[in-house]
C-alpha cells in the first residue's frame, strides 16, 4: 500500500499557480511600496525647503499637513 495520502496532479498544479500569484503580488507590492515611500520622501523634502524659505521652523508644514489629515482632539 502507499504511504500517506497521495497528491493528485491537479492539487499540485493549483498550489503552484497560487504560489506564483503570491510571488507576483509580493513583488508588485514591494515596487508599489517603494514608489509610495519615494513620493512621501519627496513631499517631505519639499515641505522642509518651503519651511526653510518661509523662515518657519523645520517640520512646520508637515505638522500642518498631519493635523489636516488626522484631526486630533
């Protein structure tokens, strides 16, 4: 007799397809995250430059943006 439950080719194939899909998703996820962080850092740098040129304390613009996005009590 055979030892343990034998896997059918269909099961193996669906697992392989799922693994490929997950791999692709994670790869794209990293790429999207990288772009998002890049855009975020550019916005942050621009706001620091604006603060510097405006003579305001550094991080003032970011603080205002943060307050606008997350209204704290």
